[in-house]
C-alpha cells in the first residue's frame, strides 16, 4: 500500500517538475547535446557554438580538499569547458563557490608537463531563481581586469550569473528562463527543451525513469537517517557494533567504518 501511495505521489510530483529543479534537470540534460547547445548559445551569445559532449552530475575530485559535483558539464568543439549550475537557493550561488568551481575546473584540465598556454577557456555559469547579484540585470558577466589600466586580463576564465527572475518574452534569454521555470512542455518556447521535458513527463519509459530517480532519492534519505542515528549510538557507547547494525538495519562493516571515521 505504501509503495502504491509513493508511486501516485511521484506521478503528481513529476508533473510539477521544472528544469530549474535539480534532479529533473539532471535527467533532461544528461547526454542532451542539442538542448545544452541551445542553452549555451543563448547565454554566451555564440550562435555558432558547437557542443562536443555533455554529462550531468559529474564529480571532480580534489585530493587535497573538497570535491565538486557539476550539474551540467559540457565541452565545446574548441575544448572549452563549461560548468552550468542551477540554483534555487541564493546561498547555493555564492560568489566564492563560483571561484572554487573555476579553480577545480582548471586543475582537471592540465596534465603534468602540459604548457600553461594550453589551458582552455572555462565558463562557470549559475542559473539562479532570484537576482542574486541584485542589480536588476538579466545576466551578469564577470571577467578579470587589470585595474590600473582598465583593460581585460584575458586569462580565459569566465563566470556568468543568469537571473532566472527575468522572463522577458521579447528576448531569447528571457524566453530561455521562462522555459526553465515552465512545468508544461506545450507552453515552452524552445522545442529542444520541450522535447526532453515531454519525454520525462508523458512517455511511459521517461516517467518510469523519473519514478526510479525519486525512489532512489527516498532510499538515500532513509540511508542517511540510519547513518546519522548510528553515529549517535556510537557516541553513546552502550551498544556493540553488531547491536547498532541490527537496530539501524546497516551492515556491521558500515558501522565499524563509521566508528573509525568518527574516532569512536
């Protein structure tokens, strides 16, 4: 009965999903060269830009610090590297996060012995629900500048914030933002985006894929909750690893790993 209730709830939730919603965006853009190309051509104002590859939820490891997960990671025909992040919460688009993402991109694009001059252009693009910069502009392009002479530094690093609150139907960018916040594919301007949205909302296989995504999300939430409670029991120190594993329905090895990681 519970599974059936969850399934009906999932079907209803799917109809309310938008491209600005993280998990739905992941599904719609993963491997979607045509849709990603459209988005980048409009945001970067490069009508001829050609996307060579695109992946969503791409992890970039940092052996000395924090890893990053790229919402949309695309490479163009000139080997330029693009990171597109969709952020509904203002804090998710912090300026120093943009700086960090840009630095990790650079770290992954140059191999030992490569010439620094071979470092390709990088773009970190935040599409935000609100105007996080606060200057009432549809788009903000951030570039390094030589302050003393007022000239661009031209190091190939680009940071862009797209104001999702701008849905001006007279501009291509405004139409794009309208589509990112649209729930009905029939109301969208761009067929390249509507096609994927319609697939995951109306096609039997697409809907099944989204239902599986939401089921996996529920399992992750339950797993995280069990792990948090197991950590609490480990701190109390009254139960054995085996007892905690049994109560929390976790493998004993997982409990032991938690104990080591938290120095219990």
